């Protein structure tokens, strides 16, 4: 392993020191990389990040190959979608890395391998499974913690050399328990009670972290550092565990959190940040009656 990094994650999900990984492709083009972890994908959360137009896969760290999947085999139920030709490598501390969309010849070659070293060639990348971009090969890369039964956002374990798109807090709506939706920007007063906040989804990025405050008190905190695997479902943790249907109720909206608005004048503060902790904040004043 290269070096140990300390990551403070949700204690119930991942409360141990984990190890840094290198990039899983050669000749990385960070401008084309898709930070798609925890975004919506086929009625579930995406547990991968994608590397469009990548030519060759390499081991992201030292480890041993524990499985090679071909596109004609059924994938294990740990993974949420077909992987095509793929290699699964185990690392220390119960971590595994998954390299999907390899070509058939590479998969055959890896079946005879056992140990791999950091940066070792794993083979060519092809379009053997679902791809982030249709009709184009895309390396699909995953990291999972088999002990904690979580998927880890690979970007928190890798060099911070990417330039994520800018996050916007646009089209924010607030919805009551009966499904009535209000545009928060034009709202001045509303009955006191429980509400759910949503933002307009962006095509190329989703906030890495979101915090929602009412009158200075934090009422919601969502982080996309890990996704939980529980009872056959992939979940994201906030004040409760959310399914992809909770988080992405439509193609246009994305969950920001749940709030309780008391009687009187209330200040709602929403802060969203990307993987590099670049943040944007929006404030709204609404009276509860």
C-alpha cells in the first residue's frame, strides 16, 4: 500500500483508516472522467465512476485477483448491474476493487493470474457491459468494503487531480406531507410542519455533501462518501437511509433533505459541496403559521 490516509466517515458505515488508491486507467484524462458515484442509474444508485475513452486498465493498488467475470456469466448480487468482462481484486482491510468493461481477451488472460501490483496492466477496455456513454467503451470502476457492506466513492481514495463541474442550487422546491409542492424562492409563508426539500438535477454533477439548517440548527446532513448495502438494497445515509427512489423521485429533481418548520420567522440555509469541498450556499426566509 502506498500510504495510509485518515478519513472521517459516518461511524456506522466506515470508521477505520483506509488506504489510498491510484487511478485505475493509463493515460488518465480527468476532463472526460464521470464522477457518477451515487447518481441515479436504472432505478438504483450508481456505485461506479466511469472513465470514457480509456484504453487500458491497471491495478489501483497491490492485491490479489479473487474473481474474473465474463460477459456471458451471471454477476453476483453484490453488484447492482451487469459488469461485462470484469476483474475483482481484494486488498487489505476487506476492500475490493472492481474493473468492469474489459475486453474478452483480457478477461481470459487474468483468469491465470493471482497477485497484482500497483499499476500493473489488467488489459484493454471494451464495451462488454452497460456504459456511461452509449456506443462507447467506458471503464467502470468500483471500490467496496466487504466487512462494512458498503460501496466507497473511489474519488475519496484517489489523488485530488480532478476538476468537477460547478454545483448550482437551482429550482429548489419544498413539498409538504400531502405532496403539495412550493417554489421556495417565491414563498413567504407556509403552515408550520414537516417538509422535504429538492433541487433541480444537473446533468453532469450531483453534490458530494449537503447540509440543511433551520434557524442555525442542522436538520439534515447527507454525504455521498459511501453507500450502504442492506437487505438487498443500496442506500444513502442522511437523517435516515434513503433509496434511489427517495433521492431521485423524478428525472428533474434530487433530494436535499427533510426539515421541520416551526411557527414564526424561519431561515432555511442549504449548503452543497463537491468532492474538493467547493461549496455553494442558499438562504431563504419563510414564516410558519
